């Protein structure tokens, strides 16, 4: 590796997916215990470990704990995940021995639809009893979102995906139905003494979103090339753009070099 | 309980009855008992009740064949090689299949209760989600929570107050005890001791939770070999009922230390599975068009298989092309 070039890349020198990975990586605090899913989350944690968070560790829900893959896994069950892991365990360890018992600081997750409270749908389109389309289903998304201290969603920005209400709440945001009654309350009231935190940021191809004290989404930074109004126009709900703190920092040349030469040299997630 | 009985793949398939509740080893597209799943389709099994911590290519092979009546799980797809579970989706949208959604961790809780002989297991995972919406209890809507089927609990879940430390509300998840665990294992000893390489997923729990266990072994080895490092083993011989020795029987899913996922094969299957006609044509070629696992391997061809063979040091193939570069 040549000297680190920490200059910021200019428009046209990086792809939207590169910025997604880099913006996500910047959410990792050194020392975090990170739960990551397949795809961009893997790129984000592996990049963070190389740039700013060398002491962060990664847990994959299939059971590899603190693996040090030398080849990028294509799924969380991949043989590559367990390379040099501190433990090659199973789901009981991942979900109960790590997550439920409280080790997990940060998690990267994805979703098909999100609402203004950060509730995410990965289950069906339309009425659950008469669905138009079935997605993969929850996987570990809601479990991790329930009990990790901070979670970050990486998503595609589209009007139909940023909705006032999602068709099915697969994964818990900040205001939720409390079952069996179904009254909407703050996440703190649903989880009681199990409450540890929740959705901290949503990163899309247009901007980075965060949540206010009431649990409502607002736009924090816009990616270079977009205006807050354009982002708002790509939301079905009335997005708060009064708290925009500036532009999202583009990737540095060093980050791009790491992404393409060390993290995903085979072009598995980065085409 | 005696020693595991060595049987053939056809005999293993014949043990499964229409309507039985099944669960599987593995994780999405890793270590699935694929050869036996194909055999179940070849033998025309119907009305199967799958309980699985997560689904994968095997689920879709069964769902596409119309063999599944009830699917209780949290996820189905083919990871990077097929983003949805088309057969399950069709079954749910057309209402030919009852889909009962849990979260991953909740499904693990159900399996843990089953594995440890407990009626339920507590969890705080995925509270406040529509998974718990009482109007979405599909087995109840279907009238199947009346206690007449011993494999279906009377409630999807219940909420309880912590009686000991005042932690407040917590979910209780009912045990899952399938009739059968269909398992693929890296190595099985000649007395039945079982080992898997790398991540253990929920393989040990599935074996304990099920009434009966059939294991497809990549290789059968002397038990003394496995017993020289007992900490690496995940099941005893007396917990396993039947063993079929069948190399490559997890294909196209991967088996750490033996072979990688066959990405192209799964992509082709996924593409075919998008319609019933496409699935049927695929099944005609790869399930009904071969009469045995050996014929299936012959059809795949040695060149394809050798590309997937794992590097003995790394445990996965370094010769498959995985990305665009």
C-alpha cells in the first residue's frame, strides 16, 4: 500500500455505492462490537476496521464471532466468515450469547421500506393477509434492531420506500405497536428494562438521516450533488429538512483504494 | 436408543410421511441435506410442515414442487444468488401454503425449547413488530391451533411478566419438536458421533429437538478418530437414528472443508423458480431426470465439481469466480 491519500474524491470519481459503504463505515466507533449482515454491511465494517476502528470486531448471525476473513464472504453463513475467528459457534451463541446478553454496540441492517419512525418492512407488499409480493422475511433484522445499542440502516432512496406507514412492521423503530393490544408507544415502553437504544441513522444513496427526541426522522446530511429538497421529494412523508448539518463527506482516495483493492477485490458487491 | 442404522437415500426418503413436520441442518445456502430434499420431491411427498430457523435453496426446491403445506420460519432466499424465495412467495400470495412468520431469534428460541425438553423459551427479541400482531396468526386463521395436531402449539406466542427480577414483559415462545431432523454433516463416525466444520448454525439443536434424525454424511470415519478430539463434535451416536453416507450430498449448498456453494447452479435454479412452469422444467431435468444421487453428480460433471472443491487449508474453494473482477 502506498502512502495514504486522505484527499476527498471529486464528483464522478466514485460511485453512489462507494459513498454508502464509506458513510456507513464512519458510523463505527473504535472498539465497537458490530453485528453485520450480507452485502454493504460487510464492506462497511471491514473498511472501518482498516481505516478508523482497528479494534472493532464483527459478529455474523450464523455464528462466527470476531472473524478475520482474508477473502470477502458472500453471505453470513460463508466458510470465509469463520477464518481466524475467536469462535465458530452457531445461532444460539450469536442471538442469545452475544446479542440478547448485551455485547452488541452497533449493527448494520437493510430493508425494503422504512417509515418516519424507522420501522422497517422486509416481509410483504400490501395487506399481510392478501399480499401482493413476498420479500425474504425478517431474518435477524428485527432481533438485532431490538437489542443492539445503535443500528444503522443502509437503503435505496425512493419515494415508495420512504413511507408514512410501512405495510408490515418487520423491524422495530422508535414508535411501535405494543402487542397484544397494538397501541403505538415509544420503543422504550415496549422494551422496558430490555431497552438499550435503536435506529441511529439511515444512509441512502441521497443522504444520511437521523432521529429526533420524539423518534421522528430528519435529514442530517445530503450527499454531494443533491439538495435537501430533492431528498424530501423522494420521501412519501413530510421529511424534516430544517436540521441539515451540511454535505456528506465524500470518500477519500485511500478509502476507495481499500474498498476496491483490499475489501472487495473480486467485485462481489462493488461492480 | 441404539446405534444409528446405515440406510440408502431411497430408504431415507421413504421414512418421511406426507404431513410430517421437518426441520433441517445448515444455514441459508450452507450444509443443507439437498440430496434427501431432491429424493422427497422424487417420491412425491405432500403436505409437509417445515419448521426452520431460516430457509434456503432446499426450502425452495420443496415449495416449488408443491410439497409444503405449512412453512414456519423467518427468511427464505438464496443469498447473493437469488434474492427472494419465489416458491414460498407464490405459495403465500396464492394461499396454497400457510406461512407463519417469526423472527430469526424467536425461531431459535422455539428450537431451543424443543432441544432442551422445555415447553417454551423466553425472549425479548423482536417485540413491537407485526410478527406479534394477533391478526396475523396464520395457523390460528387456518383453524389449526385447536390442539388436534400435537406439533402445532395452541398459541403462536404469549406475553408474560418476569416473575423473578421485575424485568417487565417478555415473550414466551412455544417449543418446536419436528418429527424429523434432516441433517447434512461433514463427518459421522461409524458409531454415529457427528462433527461439522466451522460454524455450527443450529445443527445440534435441530438434532435434539426432533423425534427422529436422518444424517447425510459427507464421509463416514472411524469413531475413534472423532473421539480423539471430542470438543469438536456436536452430536452423539445415540441421538442419531439413520445415516446415509453420501459425498457431495449438500450440493449446490456449500460444506466448509469440502466444497463451496455452487453459485451458478443456484442462480439457474432461482431463475427457473420464478414460475411454476420454469420450476417444473428445472425439476424434470435435475430431480426427475436423474434416478440417483450418483446420476446427479455425473450430470454435474467432474470439472464443475472440482472447481467447487475446497482448499484443504482454507476450507473453501479459491478457484471459483465469485465477482465481476
